[in-house]
C-alpha cells in the first residue's frame, strides 16, 4: 500500500501515553530504558511465540492480494520487526485478530486474543507516535522509515479487521463505519506526508516492491458510473457546501471533481491489474489505497462534515473494497459503508446509490454494464 497529510495524530491519540514522565531528563532516560527492557521481555512469552508462528504460517498471506509479494510479508517484514519493536507489536496484534476471527473456539479464547491484540497495538501506537511527534524532527531516519511504512500498512488492516471480532451490534451501538473509514483516510495521508522526505530510501529498500505495487500505470478510459458523479457535483456541491448559490470560492466543487477523476483512475487500474504469481502480478489493495493519497484536505473536511455528495463518492469507493479480492479483514465493509451512506443522505441522493448498492452487494462488476452506463 502506498501512504500520506494531516490527521494522523487524531487517529493515534488513543495510544497509551503512560510512559511520559515529568520527573526530569535523568528519570525519563531511566524509565525509557526500563520500559524497553520490559517490552523486550514481553515479546518472549509463549503466547507471543504462538502469535508469531501464526503470522508466519497464515496471516502474512492475507495482507496482500499480489501473491508474488507474500514472501516479503512472511520474512522481510518479520526481520524488520526484530529490529523495530513497534512493528513487531503490530505484527502480533494483527496475528491475534486473525487467529480470533478464524479460531474454532468462539468463547473465552477468542476474547483473550482480542484483548491481546489490543494490548499489542496500544504499545505499538505509543512508540509509533513518539517517532512521528512533530517536536522530534530527526526521529524518522533511513533506519526506521521502512518499518514505519510497513507498520502504517498494518494499522490500516487493523482498523478494518477489528470490526470482524465484534459481536453482532444492535442498530443503536453499531460502530460508525464512516468514522472508521475517515480515520483510515487520515492515517494513510498522515503517514505518507512524514515519509515523503525518505521516499528515495524507501524505493531502494527491501520494502520497495510494496511501494511499486501501488504505482499507477496511467490506464486511460472512463468508468461511466463513476464519471456520472460529475453531474451530481456540478449541480449540487456549490449550493450545499455553503447553503446558497455562491461561487465555489472554498474549493468544494473542485476537490470533489478531482476526487472523482482519481477514483475513476483507480477503478480502471484495478480492472487492468494482472494477477497470479509472476513478476508482473500487482496488488489491487495497493492500488485501492492510493486514492486517499490524492484527496485534498478540503475533501477530507467535507467528509468529516458528512457532506452528502462526498458520502455518495465514498459509497462508490466502497465498491472496490468488495472487489479487490478475498480479504477477511475487509469482509462486510462495503455493505456497512454503503448502508451508512444511505442512512446519512437525503432522499434526493438515493438514486445515486443504486449502482453502489447493486455492485457492492453483487458478485462482481459487469464490464459490459459499465460500458453501457447501466
């Protein structure tokens, strides 16, 4: 996956901050050393070894739709984790979730795995946040930028995967899928902005194939149902963004049109994406998550304000979540997002959701229907 600006801190503020100390520099150094020692000791429990074994045996193969990249997830990423504890905690967290979802025992064992996953991700996010703290400009360097990139991929997976371990919620307590998706978008954008100065290092590192996976090749053409959204934007965004008919001086219409252009590009790239085990196989997941990179900050703001047109665009993006491949951590997300959008927008937007509802709940996207605009 390829990642990016703004909003990262809003996602990781729930990380454990208990390791902060106000007792002076000497105490801080001493406490930090003690915590690192304790964290290293925790990584050598039998349970953690079980989780690491599950990751290297099974979980790694579920993180990428490009079969050719799986050895990288199985070996290279684990070796990076041995050098960077926050990444190893992330590996164990996602392995615990995967085991919880696939375990035969739905009782206490499963809940224990969920708690274990939460504990590991909180430790990882705490260390991750320190590295990305704006007050420590030199924290990100050639040595850790590769681990930061891989961890950002794992956190996106975690954000989707955690919903798979929840009991069937009632309508009143169902977690907000739109908020969760917005968190993912912000995370993707935020991490990429930090890593941009180190892009050359990443492109010459052992994780370069993951970045190349997400490089678009400029497929030309149009997805009629995506480009049709331009009509909705032109007729609706100017008046609804400000509540009147003023000109688009806040950039709302322009950012929505650009979002649709980029979404059209992603749809075309994923349809043209070769699969298999050869060197030319590419990851549809990597291409999918290039879309948040291209979004403007204004568009993200409109999503956070639940602007109906941007939500309709998200519903079209959600269709890709269903058709990128068989991913346990994405199961049900397309439907959840489309249902949430349907409930959030007014009746006048319902006709624009017919195509996402049809193809998001169907078995595949009909190329002929696309070309005919049906």
